[in-house]
């Protein structure tokens, strides 16, 4: 069967149809999927639920699968896959802005070499709600006026595991996890995509503590202004999950956030894989 690529929204994203993950994928189809990923920044592949080893095999089409930070989430049969459980309490439902994953973020930016992409497969879902929203940071950069682009040129953001700027603060880490994340990472606010050569904002509003070259007042003002800009719906895509859906997004030019609009006590469970990246530049 020939695969097709169908856009999911005007902002970003595409669905891959006709790809049988239970069979060998041809080299031509692999190239087509990779090209679609680079063009649309986010792919949805409808599928039956994969066992962890098959999930890793599919992810490897796009790059090297890397270990993840939180060891308590490792899948018992495949440590390269993490089990992401989200079951809201009554208190969290009353204060959804205090749930960390609901803020705009990109994965692993507090490391000097963040992951380039994330794959998530839906295993267990609420009957309603629980979408994930995505932001196209390449489009957000393209939309900036030339004065702002010049202002951002050469500026760097300091990404920390925990920062007072985040709406929801980071939870406790194990001693090993703390040792791996205690040093902040500094990345350019505007990066050039290593595969496409296109410029994009590189931000994480859960992790960015300050702009390195500015004082605190100037840094906060600039970051607040950028947040207002990227938070415009025209840069966004909301994905309503179906069981088995595999989403893969490019952390080098997107952000994402969970939508906490489902009932307390209801399980939302995904399997996650990260792909090794290069230092943003």
C-alpha cells in the first residue's frame, strides 16, 4: 500500500496513512516519512498498540534511541521506553496550572545536548479530554518583525531543571537524577535546524530561567514578550488522542503541553521514546 501524508492543521503536523508497522518498512517509505517529519515538525501514525521492542524498532528509523532521566518510569521489558502515567487528583483538577506538563515546554532542554525528537504512543486514555497541544516555533520565529529578530540575534537562554519563572515548580528528584541535572544549560534563543537550515525559536517556559546577556528585569520582559507571541493560537495544533496513535515531534522547533481537562482519578497512559540530538546552535 502506498503511504499518504495528510496535513493535520494549517499550523503544523501531518498524519501518515497506509504505513503498516507490523510489516517491514521499505527504504522508500522510510525516506518519505523522514521528509514529512522535517516538513511538518509533527507526525501522527495511527497504529495498534506496539510492544516496547517494536516501538523502539520503529523509532530507530528516525535516529538513535537514548536513555531517559527518570529511572522509575523505565518500562520493565525495555528500559529505552518510559511509561508516562497521568492520573489527576482532585487538588490538581482544581489548580491545573500547577501541573508541570501543562506549561509550554520542549523535552530535555536543561541538558547541554537535548533530545532531538520525542515519540509518544497512547496506551490508555480518558473517555474525553486529555489532548496534547503543540506550538510551531519555526513559524513563530518567521512571524517576528525584523527589529525583534535583530534583538534576539546572539542572545542565549539559561535552561534549568527548576526555575522560579515556571508556573509549576519541579518535583523532587532522586540523588542520581539531581546530580545529572544540577548544572544549567545555555542555548541560543534562535537556533538553526541542523537538517533543514531553517531558523527557529528555541524556548522552554518550564525551564528557561533567564536571558544570559540581560539583567533580570530586561530578561523577564523579553521572555514575557516572547511567551505572548508564541501563545497565539495560529501557531498551535491540538491533538485529540486515539488509542494506539503514535505522535513524533521535533523538539528543535516545537513546544508542547498536556491539556488537563479530564476527570480526576482517570488514567492517561503513554509510552515514550527520546531520540538523541546535537547541541542547539
